[in-house]
C-alpha cells in the first residue's frame, strides 16, 4: 500500500468511525477445550448479540460459586443418567466418547 493510499484509507476509516468510543475490551478465560461448544458457539453468539444491540446492551450475569456448584452437580447427575441409559442399552463407551469429544 502506498503512502497516499494509506492516508486515504486512514481518513476513510476515521470518517466512518468518528464517534465516541464506548466499547471496552473483554477478556474471558474458560476451562473448556478450544473446540468445546462454549468456545465455538456461545462466545460467537454473545459477540453477535452485542453487535446487534445499540450501545452493547447485552447483560452478562455472573452466578455465585455456590450456584455454579449446584449447576455443575445437576449437569453431572444428568450426564450420569444419560450414560447409565446408554449402558443399559449395550453402549458401554458413551462416556468415553463424550469425554474424548470434549477435550
């Protein structure tokens, strides 16, 4: 890119985005593997939703450690029931497949 075209490009971008900056950088750490739905689906969805809403009005609710522990226990209980159902139907490695897919 030449100096002239770089200056024109900068001017065009500044002209388009000459509004007060209201966005904040958001960093998220997650224990989920990179290919997990949390990373491939939920964060993409959140980004799309924030982009659709004027002023980034999407609210993020943070639950307490106790509530998170209750949710995790309910998920474990549900998964154990699913794995037991598979096993009763002769599919003995459903949990192994699930864990392999969610690494």
